[in-house]
């Protein structure tokens, strides 16, 4: 059992949770994720370790209410427990001194860039951060990024915060005005695809963090397979980060939508039958 | 052995094979010739004293029967059900030359089930702890056996398991209708009753390395992480929607209980016309699971002939009774998708068997003809290979083949203090061979630690 130490809403539909998991906190690196299962009948879902604190023995996750499991997770309170958490999983982000880096985050993807930003700064890189969302209420952790990043861009589709437009508009401006050594993007598939195209055009190396559906997360089931450079890779052990220019985005978008019907059914059942009251059954 | 009616059992996940009644067991036991040089024993990887336990059953001393078995085999209820007996003990039984061999597996299961039913006290004597500790990685049959043997010898044993449940393939791979969960739970309870601690959700290689474990004070480490990584065919269409690797399909159903969605949160797609590629136990399990999830038609697609099928005989027969159709000499070359990227058919080469080559093995080759099988789901069950997650984290560990750990007969690796066994050392094999390896390694670990002192 893993106790929830702190829980807070950080943006519309986005929750931050600090969980007691000392053995994971002690070994988590930027880019790692966990797989959790709330209770006995629950599903295993992957979430990025957005931050970790070795001394306190805690990890922080940020998640968006996307369906049944994340909604149920959001209904838990401080002091409640999560049945299973496995991690840290996945390859850590390959971080080195590379010079100038641009981090591009869309929606909830933004927060998961935070440990990468911290690690890049530790290696004395110059880092520009571009955070984007549909509207200002959906921006997460912009203040935390602002404290560390060398340069910050906020972008919203509707112009309610920062620049109006898409993150790729901002990225375009950045790469046209300065030399960029690497771009790291996390967010919705179509956003990452657009970043891949833009950086390919400008001939800049780029990394994206893929989020396929996973089951066990240790390379044993193949649920998370993605095509990268024409080869099948398992995102949970070979990734989740890959060379943006090699990823088959159409395939991953299609695979992500595979259980749509079941996801709707599950959410509908959850909302109508128990409205969060059957937690921890 | 009697089995439940095929039409009824197709609709649920309850156990198919019914086991022997007391009368049947005694009658079967009486067929055994009590050979002076029992060939059956040479076929059993853990060399159970088969004539001795059978003779006990013949005398209706079932308690003695199970005691004999337990001296050699930690998981009799499991092995009696899943051992490929026709290639092992029963394959060697002298009676088999002319008639049916003695049903050793069924008798072993009978003895184990008797023990469970009668609640024969199986309470282990509390071993005297020797203040030494061993870390076991993986809670499959290899790890559980090593842990139990070491615990009985007096070691403090911690088992680290990546998943949220212990048991390895027994838990996430082999379906309920072949191996009921309560049997595995009982065996795991037995292991923990010896004082073994099982740490779940603990991915070694990620949380800490084996080096860390040794530094933390464990005197030795046993690696029993299995060969869980699915193998692909590398044919076009393998990543289409509704193409599953058997391990994902079975994990969803067995570990995550997707058959009871939405009561359980994990879904699984229920195919109507399903092609399962491969003909081992994994393929049979996937095919029969698909039947139970409501498929109208399930095909096994296999590139060789019935003579080469690696699955247990009983499972093949049960699958056929349940309506699974086996297409021999058929090799998929492409999975075809519809415009939404969902499976719609499999294109297969029709094969023929060549004359035996120098090694005496017959190989399938393309006959030049092909055919198309219209299906809406494909399950790949062409084998598993080593998962590099753990081995990658151990510097200088000597591997062979596709990343399996090289060990000597005792299970020692090239690094002192690190032992390994089961599928990760041999490649995908059997429950009983994994157990045998766990037991041998446990003894080797014991003498390693004693000599180190
Ligand atoms: C390595 C990795 C790290 C992740 N990190 C985070 C994180 O830090 N914060 C966060 O909010 N989410 C993260 N995700 C996504 C998260 O796992 C899903 O949002 C979650 O599984 C949805 O579960 P659900 O039952 O609530 O929704 P479901 O009902 O299962 O899905 C609802 C919607 O989300 C989509 N979806 C389903 N699974 C995924 C998925 N794995 N990724 C993206 N969309 C999905 C579906 O298409 C559907 O539209 C990560 C995914 C991966 C693979
Ligand atoms: C579907 C299926 C059906 C089968 N049917 C039969 C049958 O009828 N008869 C038969 O004899 N054999 C059968 N087998 C084969 C048999 O199950 C295996 O040979 C046997 O389970 C191998 O045992 P093991 O202990 O080596 O590994 P496994 O049973 O694979 O257990 C390994 C365990 O280690 C864990 N692990 C892996 N990596 C780590 C890590 N880094 N840290 C912590 N834990 C880790 C895994 O999660 C797993 O629980 C079948 C296999 C499958 C898949
Ligand atoms: S353990 Fe397996 S091989 Fe050995 S006697 Fe029992 S059924 Fe036969
Ligand atoms: S070989 Fe057959 S007949 Fe002989 S002891 Fe073994 S089981 Fe009995
Ligand atoms: S989630 Fe199972 S292989 Fe990646």
C-alpha cells in the first residue's frame, strides 16, 4: 500500500499527488514512470514521475482526468492509499551537456518535462521551455518551470495566457532566431507529430516521449509496441522516449484509440453507479 | 481423465479436467508394475520416486503418497496438472510400449488434491534461522522453489516480484480452466509460511541492481525471471489493432481479469473469428480463452504437422473438443487490415514438409500456394525469449543465445554469488524443469555460502 501524502488540483482536470514510495523515490531518474493500480479490480496505468524527493521518500505525479482510472484516482484524498505502484520504469532521458535545449510541453505533458528540465540545468545547458494548452486554465506548473528555465514561452490556443497559437508557432520562432541543439517534446500525439515535422525541416535532433497503452510495463506483454524507424519497439523498456523523426505517429494514434468503446463504458459505469463512492472496494 | 462437458465448459473458466475419483485412482495405481528399474523416474526432471507414491495410493495410504511426492516436488498439484507427462514420466513408462502408460500425472494430482481436501496438516517445521540471507528475483516456479528450499535450510529469503501478484507464468499465463488460482495461492501460502518474504511490485534492475542487493547484505542472489519477452514474426501487419501477443492477451485475462470487464477495469477485445499462430501450450491456452470469451470460430495456424506440435496432448484434445480448428502446414506471411487499421484477414503460405535434413529434422517449406483466412483478431503465440531488463543491469554477466543466462549444472553463473535457473537460463521450457533448476541452485547456494564463511 502506498499512502497519499498530498493532493491538490493544479489546473482544470489536472491533479498533483505526492505519494509515499521511498524505494522508488530513491532510484527515480528524469524520464522514468510508474505503473499504478488503485485497488483489486483496478487497471494498471502508467504515469510519469514528475518529481521525486529522496529525503522525504516521496514521488509526485500529475495526471489529467482522462477516463475511469484517472477520475477514480482524483477522487482519493490525502491519507488514502493506492494498492500497487511499480517503478521506476522506462529508460531515463539521455541527458548530457548538449548546449541549447528547447522543451516543448502540451497540456499535461508539460509537467512531465519538469524533471528533465531540472536534470538539463544540472548539466549546465541553456534551456528554453515552451508550454502550451488550449486555454489558460489548463496550463500546469508554469511558475515552477519559470523559476528554473532560462527562457519561458506560454502559448494558448485562445490567447487567454501568453501568446495565442500553437506551441509549434513558438518553437518555429525560437529555432529561426537561435541555434538549437535539441528539442524534447511531450504532449498529445498530434502535437508531438507537428514538432517532429518542424524539427525535421530545420534539421534539429528531437526526442518525443510516447504514451501508448501499457499493461505490465516491464517488456513482457508487447501492449506498448510502437514502430520506430520501421522496427517494433516496446515503449516501456526501449522508451518511452524515441527519436521524433523515426516514430510512426499514425500507428500510435490508431492503437491509442483501440479501446475507446470500453473506456467510455467503464467511465459511464463508474459515474452512474458509484460516483466515486465505491473507492477502495 | 474425465473432463467437463465441452459445450458447458466453453462458457466459463472453471477447471476442465476433473481428476480421478478415489476408486479410479486406486484402480489406476494397481496397473503399475512396480518396476525394479523404474523407467518413469528417469523421465521426471525432479526424479520423484514414482513407484513408491503409486504403491501408497494402491494401498489407499494417500497421506504417505503425498509425503513421498513432497520430498521431491514442491508443487505437486501444479505439476500433476501441467507437466507434459507424455514426454516425461509417462513417456518412459514401460507399459506405454504396448498399452496406455500409467497415468502418473493424474495420480500425482489426485494425491495433491487429496491433501488439499482432507486438509492434511502440511505445516512445515519452523526452520532454525542461520542468520544468512538470500535474494530471489522472480516468483515463478523456479524462484518459489529456490526460496522454499533455502528457507527450509534456515536462510532468510526475500523474493522480489515485478508484478502485483506472485506465481510467474502460473499466475499471469496459464488460464484458470487449466490451473485454478486457489491451487497457486495455496502453494504460495506454503512458501510464505516457511518465513519467505515476497515483495511485490518490485522490479529488480530498476529499483536496485543485483550489485546493490549484494552490497545490502544478501549473501547470494538467485535469478528466476523467466523468459517473458514475446517473439515476433516480423511480418507486415503485426502492429494492426486487434493483433495481440499471447502474453498480453493472457495477462489481460488471467492477471487483470479482463473476462469480467467492466466489473474489473481492464478490457480485452473479444474476437469473433480468431486466428492463433503457433501450436504450443501458450497457443492452446490463448485459443481456448478466445473460445470462452465468445469467439464463433477459432483457428490454430501452425506451419508444421500434428507430429511436431509442442503442446501437451491433453490440451490439444481439449481444444479440439471445444471446437478449435487446427490448420496444419500453414504459415502466416501477412496480416491484412481494413481501412481503420483493424485486422481483417491473414494471408498464409501453404507449406509442405521436406525430407529430413542431416540432423534428421524435417522442415516445412513453402509449397507455392497461399490462402487467405478471414478473421477479426490474431493472437501471436510463436514463443518467448529472454527479457533483457534485469540482465542488462548486471555488468559482466555471461549470456548465451538471445540473452539467456549462462549457468553450470548447479545454476552458478560466471559471477560468484549469483545463481540463475528456469526459463531465463534454458529458454522457454516447463514448470517442472524450472522447479528442478530452482532446487539444484538452492543447494548450490547453500554450499557456496557455507564455503564462503
Ligand atoms: C509512459 C507514460 C507516461 C504517462 N504519463 C502520464 C502523466 O504523467 N500524466 C497523465 O495524466 N497521463 C500520463 N500518461 C497517460 C495515462 O496513462 C492515461 O491518461 C491513463 O492511462 C488513462 O486511463 P483512464 O482509465 O483514466 O482513461 P481511459 O478511459 O483508459 O482513457 C481515456 C482517454 O485517454 C486516452 N488514453 C488511454 N490510455 C492512454 C495513454 N496511455 N496515454 C494517453 N492517452 C491514453 C484514450 O484514448 C481515451 O481517449 C502516460 C502514459 C504513458 C504510456
Ligand atoms: C501460457 C503458458 C502456458 C504454459 N503451459 C505450460 C504447461 O502446460 N506445462 C509446463 O510445464 N509449462 C508450461 N509453460 C511454461 C512454464 O510456465 C515456464 O517454463 C515456467 O513458468 C518457467 O518458470 P520460471 O520460474 O523460470 O519463470 P516465470 O514463470 O516466467 O516467472 C518469472 C517471474 O519473474 C518476474 N520477473 C521478471 N523480471 C523481473 C525483475 N526484473 N524483477 C522482479 N521480478 C521479475 C516475472 O514477473 C515473473 O513473475 C507455459 C507457459 C506459458 C506462458
Ligand atoms: S513432476 Fe511431472 S514429470 Fe515428474 S512425475 Fe510428476 S507429472 Fe511426471
Ligand atoms: S515405469 Fe510405469 S509401470 Fe514401471 S514403475 Fe514406472 S509407472 Fe510403474
Ligand atoms: S507494457 Fe507490456 S511490454 Fe510494454
